[in-house]
């Protein structure tokens, strides 16, 4: 096994279990103690995990840390694009959909600009701007009011009130994280409330989320994993996580990067 493959295996194990021990990695990967420690040092320098005595733990944002929209746009671009293309295939002309905030949902919006007779409900300023720049006479876009978050979502009582009176065929929900314990989560309490309103107004829930969202937990749960009719992720999600998601969500789709 090459060093890069070994380090990816270590990182996936840390993300799945939250921590790893050097002794276990030595045994399972069949390499020396020094080799494993070098691998952990490399991953720690890249900010992907934190070294602790005898092993390493997951390195990630706190449950209330919310990066800005621009910062998130640069992350996992290829994966998000593949997921967005696959998600767009679920949208039929003449339907009403809701698009939450998030950079994956923003990528999806670009693939929907040519869908005819579409009604779009969104609480995302960047998503609304995508449709505004690509006008169609047969499309209706409703942007909720509300208080703006760092991720350019509109949230709070005004947004919830607007969403609660509507009914759509499908909601595409962007999430901060997803886990067995906490379900689909966000680091923003008001955004969680608004997202729950979006989920409640839709006949079908689709969650497009790249593999780095797995085992990431925000402070507030939007919905349990079992609430999702479809989860769309990328090939970077490990087999164990795929099995766990597939057991709970209605359907798990893996978007392949065709580039």
C-alpha cells in the first residue's frame, strides 16, 4: 500500500470512529510504528486530524462554527458538481421545488436554469441570484424573507412563516453534517428551524451531501436520516458509511465524477 493510500485509509477510519490508536493501525496495516506516526504527522499538518498520545482524533469545526459561503464554495468542488448533476436528474418540468441554502444546492441551481415551467422556493440569496441571472418567462422564483446568516441563508420567523404556507413536490436540503447519532444537522439554530419548515412543506426530501459531511455534527438536528427519501453523495464515502446510510435513508445514490 502506497503512503497516500495508507493515509487515506487512516483518515477514513478516524472520520468513521472519531479516533484511532497507533497500535491498532500498526496491526491492521502491517507497517511499523514509526511509519504510522509519520502518516499521522502528515495528516495533522494538513489539518485533517489531531495527534494525541498514542493515536489521533478527528479534527473538525465546532458544532456552532459556520463558515461563510465563499469559504465553502472552494471545498470539494468536483464532488459537489457531480452530486449536483445527479440531483438535477430528479427534477421534472412543471413541478414545484424548494432549494435550501448551501454550496451544493447552489451548484444544483446552475443545472436547473433550463428546466421549463419550474416553481422554485428558496431561502438562499446566491441560489435566487442564479435564477435571476438566467431569466425564463415560464419560471417562478420565490425568495423568502428573513435574517441573513454567514452562509447567505435567510432564516428566522419571517422565513418560517413564508415557507409554512407553501407546498412543494421536492425539497433539496443542504446540510452541514450527517451522522447516525444526530441525523442531518446545521451549526445555526435559526437555520435549523427554517430548514425544518422546508422539509415539512415538501412531499419528498432529497439531501445532496458530499462524503466529508459524514460524521460531522452541527449543534441542531434538522431531521433524522430516515426522513430522507433520497441521499445523494459521492464515491469518496466509504463502504461502511454507505451501508449505514442505505439502511436508514429511502434511497442512496452515488454520484460519479465523469470528468
